[in-house]
C-alpha cells in the first residue's frame, strides 16, 4: 500500500468518525431514550453501504479507502457495547438484550440488503 | 444542527485518523482467509471496547472535566478503531458459506467478550475488587 493510500486511510478515518458524531447527535436528539438509537442507525447505515460496496465488487485501494477506512471508522463496536453495558447497570436488562439483538439482526440484514442492491446495480 | 465546535471536530478527526490507521495496520498484519475466524476484527473490537470503557469511566467519574479528551480518545480513537460494519459483512460471508454455527458463534462471542472487557475496565477504574 502506497504512502498516499495510508494518508487517505488517516484522512477518511477522521471523516468517518466525525460523520458518526454528527449522525449520532442528530438521531439521539430526536429519537427517544428507549434504546441508543443514534449508534444503531449509524451501524445499520454503515453496514448497508459496506454491503453495497461488496455487492458491486469494489476492490483494491478503492475498497480500502471507502470500506475499511471510512465505513470502518463510521461504524463502531465499542460504543455499542459500552451503551449496552450501561443499560444493564441501570437495571434495564431487557433494553440491554434488545440493543444486542436489534443491533445484530439489523446489521446483518442491512449488509445483506446492501449487497443485493449492489449486485443488481 | 448541534453547535459545531471546531476544536472538538479536530479532536475527533485526529482520534479517528489514528484509530483507522491502527485498525488497518492490524488487519493487514494479521489477515485471515475468507471463512476463517476473523481474529484481527475480533481482537480489535474486544481491545477497543476495553479501552473505551477505561477512558469513558475515568473521564466521567475520576478525572476533572475535560472538553477534548472524550472526543479524542472515545468518539475519535476507540470509535474508529473498533468497527461494526466489517463484522457484519464477515458474519454475512459465513452465512453464505452455510457455516451458521460459525456465524452465530462469531457474533455472540464478539458481543460477550466485548461486554466482559467493558465490565473489567469499568471495575478497574472504579477500584472495585474483582472476585472470581
């Protein structure tokens, strides 16, 4: 991988993290507090787009930059887990389990949907 | 639109860039074949969860309030270092290969290990003695 690609990985990683911060803030301010909807929406939308890139068979540096760098930074595992743990601490065990189940189900479904759309595009 | 704070955005950008670089480097160094257990993503997600819980608990409950550490270390670095989308596409690939047990084990083990890592890091910061 060239030094330019590594530079792109850094720049787009920073862009992806800020996009997550923005979308999470917009969703969290509007959706209720039943679940951490901001992170769920970020993760579902990022999985949809990564599925789409897989569907159109993007490869090489383009996949590295758009997929691994941008969408990899945009979506997050650690925040999803931290929010789940804090729900459990607040004695909201049902919400914690739901956050895991919804996150996984929607994540895989979004990736599959994105890939199907990409494959037919 | 939330109030945009340029220094906060810069902190998230710097943390996100570093997290992205580290994840990319680990992913290439410890690359696994399609259909194998994705050790790189798994390890990145568990260690990143540990780090986020450590930083978040310390910044919220132990240190004086700081405006830019949480965006730099939490939202930026840990958020970008760990990844959800790659994990979902890896799981989808396992389902495609009719390896349903592997797909379920990968998803559930990632979640379980992530939660245990967060529990340990939180307890460490709170100085709670962990009794096995």
